[in-house]
């Protein structure tokens, strides 16, 4: 009886592992988007845009640059225009506040 239970448990584990590998394989085939835009935000009371690089086809009025505007409206404006945030990197340099760098894909179809 215990051999049968062990055999059934082994078959179930192998089946679930196979399903997990199949699902993981499907994710790896998805095309990865490359960032074409970067917005860096630095705390100055609130997070403000310290640098922005977006394609000319994107309206960047909400992201004028060095601490002139808040970061949140800039990112929201870019998202409304079809940009997709791919990654956010928070970096901390000793003795200063953390800055956030947003990697975006803003390609228009």
C-alpha cells in the first residue's frame, strides 16, 4: 500500500513539475520590450524630474527637466500617451536621498 501511495505521489509531483516547466517556457517566448525612454526623479521636497529622455513623437510638456515639475504627473502623462513603465530602479548614494529612474517603452505603432 505504501509503495502505491509513493508511486502516486511521484506521478503527481512529476506532472505538476511538467506543467510548471511548460508555463515557464511560454513566458520565455514572449518578446521583451526594450526601454527607449528614461525619466529620472530626485527628491526635492517631493520627487521632481531631474532628467527626461523621450522620443520626439511623445509630448513631454509635463516632464520639462531639472526639478521644474513633479515626477508623478510626468509619468502619468507618458502612460496616457501609450508609454509603458518597464522597470523602476531606485538608487541610493551614501549621504544623499534615493533617486528613482523609470525605464519606459514609448514606441508608437
